[in-house]
C-alpha cells in the first residue's frame, strides 16, 4: 500500500523538498519578449559561438546550470542526481551538456513537459531519501527543433495560424531536502492521452486534453479548486490549447479564471512577435518557470502556484506514418515559504 | 502584353496552390509533386502548349511548366532515339534547371549559413 | 469527450486566416516572379539566343536568384507573405534544394549534404520523371 498517494494518483510529499535556486538562459527573441528583463542571461547569437545549433543548445543548458548553481552557492559536485532532457533525438543536448560534470544523471524525454517531469522525479528522489540535492534541467532551441521536426530554416514552407514557435532557452532548478526557497508539496504525474489530433502544427490541441485530465485528477484527489491558487500555469499550450483547456474543464464543471495563464502565451508578445499561437518547447516552461515564476515566488508575489508541463509526444517518423499526436501533462504544486 | 499575361497566368497558378495549402490537408511538398504530375498530364493531352502560347513565362515558370518540359522532352526523345527516348528525353530537357539547382546549392552551402528568423 | 467531438471543438477554436489575404500575396509575388522570368527571357532573346536556349537560361537565372536569396536568408521571409507564390514557381524548387544543403552542411559534405539535397526536390523529380516515362510508354 503506497503511503504517499492521494486518491487516484496525486503524490503527497512527506517532507516537502525546496527549490533553492533557479536560472534561465534564453535567446534573442525571448529576451525581446514581455518577460525579457527577468531572464538571468541571454545570447544574441543563435549559434552561441558554437558550430552547430545542437551544440548551441547544450551551451544554453550549461549556462542555465552555471547561474542556478551560483545562486544556490553550490557546485556540480554537491549534486546527488541530475534529471535532464530536451527535444532532440537521444536527448543529445542534455547528454553533452553534462558529459564533463561527473554527476549521476538520468536523461528524460517528456517532450515539452520535461521540466516538470524533472522536478517530480527530483522531489521523489529527495522525499524518498535517496538524495539531498538534485537538479532539473531542460532546454530547447528554435533552430535545432526546426531542423529535426520540420524544415530547414531557410526553406520557404508554410506556417499555419495554429503553429507554435519553439522557445530558444534553458532552465535549471536546484531542488534540496532543506533550505530556503519554494516548496514542492504535491505532485501529479500525467497519463498519455490521444484525442486523434493528426495535425503536427496544432500541438496545443493535442496537449490540452492531457492537461485537462491531470488538472482534474489533481483537484479531485486533493479536494481543491482553481480558486485555492494564486496562479495556475500550463506549459506551452499556446493560445489555441489554452482556450481548449478552459473549454474542456468547463464540461467537468471546473472553471479556470483570471489566475490561469500559459507560459507559451506569456513569453512572446503575439502583436509584436510573429509567433502565431505562442511559444513551445522544453525551454518554454523551463525559462518562464526558472526565470520568472520561481524568483517571483521567492519574493512572495504569488504564494500558491500550480505548474503543469505539457508535452506533445510525437516524432516526425510517427507523423509520416500517419499516427496522431499523443499528449501528456505533469503537475507540481508549489508554495512560497 | 507578354509581361501582363505572364504576371496574370503565373499569379493564378500560385493562387490555386495557396487555396490548396490553406483549405486542404495537402503539405507543400505534396503540392509540388502534384503540380509536376499535373503538368505532365496537361502536356500529354495537348493542353499545355496553348497555355504557354498565352501565358508565356506565367505558364513555364510554375512547376507545371517543369512537368510540361519533361513530357515535351520525352516526345522529342522518342522522335530522335525511338524507345530509348522514353528514358532519356525527360531528364535531357530539364537538365539545365536541375543541374543549375544542384551546383548553385552546393556553392551556397560553402558560402552561407542558415540564420535564426 | 469523444475524439470526434473534440476535433470539432478544436476546429472551432483554431483561427483561420482569411483566404483572400494569402491568395493576394500568392498572386502578387508569384505573378512577379513569372514576370521577372519573362523579362529575363526577353533579354536573352534580345542577346540573340535561340528560343529554347533562352527559356532554359531563364530557368537557370531564376534558380540562381532564388538560391542567392535563400543564402542571404530572404527567401523564407518572402514566403511568409507569398505562401504558394514562392512555392509553386521554379524558384521554390531551387529553395527546396538549397535550404537543406545549407542546413545539413554541419553533418558533413557527403553524408550531410548529399542525401538531404533531394529531401523535397527528390520527390518532384522522381514523380515527374515517372509520370513522363509513363506518358512516353503510352505515346
């Protein structure tokens, strides 16, 4: 009998772990967005001085880790475990950004939900007594994603209104068993939901049902509702996906209000920046959470926050074989101390 | 007059493509393939020659024109070489465009790097 | 919710750009590319080239211009306005060949560029040639 499980699948941490520090490293377009001033550092050059976009993405991860470790006044050696992931095949950005660190490492793939997946696993490892300090790291890069999932950068393809813009950025959060920072109280890992969306350019629509399921499960298991939180945040549903999430939850009599927002809608200005439905990618929720939300929570701007990482679990291969896009959403409940 | 008809006919070919992109599930790559095959077909039934007479570059520059060129090459090949012309004609007549695209692309890769948008 | 119902909900909430806007861009820019082609042809004819040579040179010139614009990172910006206007003309074919070549150069000259050069254009050539061969067999 599991002692820390509530209801159908929410995990209650016994001694809530603490996010000691977090940092975000972004690209130029993200810097020019509405949250630009909050990110720790940014890179003007899409290659970050490297020879390929994949190497540039690794660089972003390394930088995010560097700033997060500085803030927590630790070094890599003080970490027991690192959970890292990205969008590229075989998670190369993470494998290469951590290859010189010597830290015990788990590579994750949860598409754009990876940041929250990393936080969940870090919390479980710490609350389970297997680690004292963990880090969750993810990244994405517009250029490396485009060439893997879509078309070459200079190809004059067609970008429909439902398409989202992959965020160039990385985020790192240091989670510890004790200390000052933002507490992680409860976790709700997601299940894969596939509503047979076959349009790869409408990822928000593919992910929204998974987000609705996770959020409903969490509210049911904990007997809470949207009004109990200062902020409810989804990862990268974008404009279309966020609207769909609100609509889906209405059918379950859960009404999201002003306190709901989506990182994909926050990071870019749709009027000024030509991003269609909003931002996406592992780096989207990672940079917004690590650069903006967590530091603001440490200043007590918000006290109780739900963060949901949403992922569209497709690959170019499965899409070409005519498969639909499955979605997943992982959730963590955060509170300021 | 040639300029006006080129502009008009070429523009219409593109409008048809735009409608296909936005209102069907066809991807750009499929539309390109479709255009070439349709070009071959129109040329085969003898409809492309009059279109070229009227539309000039407006009919030759869109990829249907590429299809027409392939079909025309096959016709010419058969006239000159008989059965072998079926195999050699198409690529012979389109060789200039394809070779130019290959060579210039390779040169471009030596000079240019893709950029963030 | 059944997936059919959900797909209807998605369709309802997915914004659609007015069709005339895309068509206008496609018409103007696509038409201009063809017009430019005609200008090149007239120039080559005026230089005394035979008609078939002039039209082949017209294609070569358009291909060159397209790849130059692709190299400078302009062609895909143009295509945002033009849509099919930059896709359907032969310049789109040239863009489909040069853009993967530039992109995959980091994976090496032989195994990076070689297979990717025909990633989109390959289908066009393959099915074009297949269709014309079929036509030749019937002809």
